[in-house]
C-alpha cells in the first residue's frame, strides 16, 4: 500500500468521516485486518474561518503547504485535502509540494459521468459555488452546474461554518436545504452535489428523489484507489 497524508480539521467532523471511509475501503478490498497506512495533519478550524472572513487566502495556502510538507517528509505519497473549499489551492499546492493532490472535483465529475447526468446542482461554501476551481472540472466533462440564488448561497455558507462545522444539526436548516434542492430540481438538475464535506451530516440519501453525490465519500474512494494502485 501507498501511504497518504490527510489535511484535516477543516472541519474535524468531516475528517472523522474521511478516516473511517478510507480505512473501510482498504479493508473491503484487502480483507483481514488490513487498513490504511495514513497520517493526518489537522488544522484549527477557526484559523481557516478567520482567513476566509479577512480574504487572506495566502495565509491558508501557507498552512496547507506547511501541513503537506510535514506529511511528505513523513512518507506520504499523495495529499488528500479533506474539504472542497481547500481545492481552491489544490493545483498550486501540487506544484509546490511535488506529490499528487487527489482532486475532489475530478473524482466527483467522474462519478457524475458514470451516472450519465448532464446537469447537476451544487451546494457548498460560497467559494465552491461561486468560483471556478470546482465547476470547471465538471464543465471539462460536459456537465452543466447550477448554483442557488445569492440569499441561499449565503445561508448555506453560514450554516456550514457555524452549525455543521461544529456538528450542530437543526431540523429548520435541513428543511431550508431541501427547499433549495427542490428549486434546483425545478431548474432541471438531475442530481445534487453535496459539495461541502459537512453537508452529508445534514442531507442523507432518501431525503430527496434526486441522486446525491457525497463528495467526501467520492473523494475517500479516490484516495483508496490511489493507496491500492
């Protein structure tokens, strides 16, 4: 097996899900008591929130580079950024660190393509929804991406940082998310990308009648594929 390095704490809640999914995926393939050999470098989530609020993405990149350097020096052969938004820096980080950064949007695009879908809704942080670093990877495969209106984007952003990132689950928040998904369905969405690794804490399979693409699980599966390659 190849050793991978996980950049976590963005948030710690979803990092647990990554660790669980990757280890279960390796064990499913190899059986016995085989599990992933991996390392985790975990951030203080408040530092990331502060950088986002102040627009200091250079500070965030510096954190990613520092963490990835530690992991590489420890023997990691690839980096997994355990958050969609951090992939804003993925390609620059890969060039700087000199080992692969397994990209969450590329893995998600492949999963959507396998389902034969051509138009999907995207839920995530405002960075993920509004900037091109995630959407472009889908457009490269001919997949159209719908995002919610501005008010809904701001609501999703707030709940990700101040509810889901702290493992706070509210029924009112869930109802609002499902209403946003219904609106995207009315616009022609054939599936919904849960494009923040915390959103699956709130929205589960069966909550709506559209296919859901859990980016954390998809990304974890891509990590398992690398580990076993």
